[in-house]
C-alpha cells in the first residue's frame, strides 16, 4: 500500500476535506499547492455520465485555450505541394509526405500534434497502428484533418487542446501552468468546460457531469461543483 510523502501530506492540509469548491475558490487553492521545482500543469478531470461504447454517446473534440497551454508544441503536417508550402509558412516544425510516413513507421516521431490533408489520409493510414495508441492520429473532429493547414497549425501552436472521453467516461486535460494568473486560468478552464458542455451527446440522459476536480502535476485534487460546471455554456 502506497504512503503519501511528507510533502504531499503538507499539501493535503491546504485542501478542506469533503469540501466542494466553486471554480474561483478552486483556482485560488491550487495556486497555493505548487511545490515542484518546475512550472506545474493545471489539470482538470471530469467524470461524465455517458457510455462511450455507444457511438451516439462519444464525446470528442478540440478547443483553443485563450491563454494557451504554456507548453511549446511541435507540429507536424503531412501535405504536398501548395499545402506543404502553406504549412511551412504557418510555422509547422515538420512537413512531409511519403518520406515522413516512412520515418513514423521506423518509430521516429519528434512531434506532439500531427495534421494531414484529407487526400493524404490513405498514406497516414499506413501508420495508424503506431499513431493511434499514442493519440496522434489526425481526425476531422479535432481539426487535424483539414485543407486549411495554416489555421490548424496556428491553432495547435496557440493552445489547442484535444479531448476524448475514455472507456470509463473520464476526460482529463492540461489547461495551463500554475504560473498563469488567476484570470488566465479561469478563462482557459471556463473555455474548456464550455466546449465539453457543447459536445454533450443528445443520447446522454440524466446528470451530464457526475464529478470534476482540479489539480497540479504533483498535488492533491480539489473537488469542483459539478452543477456550476454544467451551468457554464
């Protein structure tokens, strides 16, 4: 059985046991929990009342955070000719086609986000078994399969977060750094939650958000008011 470290036990004292925090209180609290030697990520965890085994209850999409993620994102684009030039001009870190896919097949993946034009998805499919488990497979629902590669690159660079509910109905995402101002964190978190609410499946019945919490990379979690979360539209 694991035992909390002394550092973690001290952090737990700053979180009121069994308290449900509103978003403003939660942000104030997690900013007091920073204890690592690096700029910790502010993370949200949501438990949704959906059954993703059914296609009509899948929750998946993307959203651009107003204040960004605080993380440098390496963007790769699979495109040819004019679209390849467009991607390079937009600041993509890697642009290629067949040769690039060959590199992926060899396990060379020096990127965080992969974008592809629709006409080259057949090529991408050749390495789908490699990209899929790593969450790197381009998908129209996240805006990473598109002819507007410049906009996709800009979105990825400026703080786009992709989300997808897992088999247990959970969604987890990093929404900024603890060094961000309270206003920046509030705007990022609110924007993300509104996107989740916007993607509520019509087939989802009852209470959509069962529970929610905020935490840092190395901190205890702070329980959020699920009703307040659902009211953010």
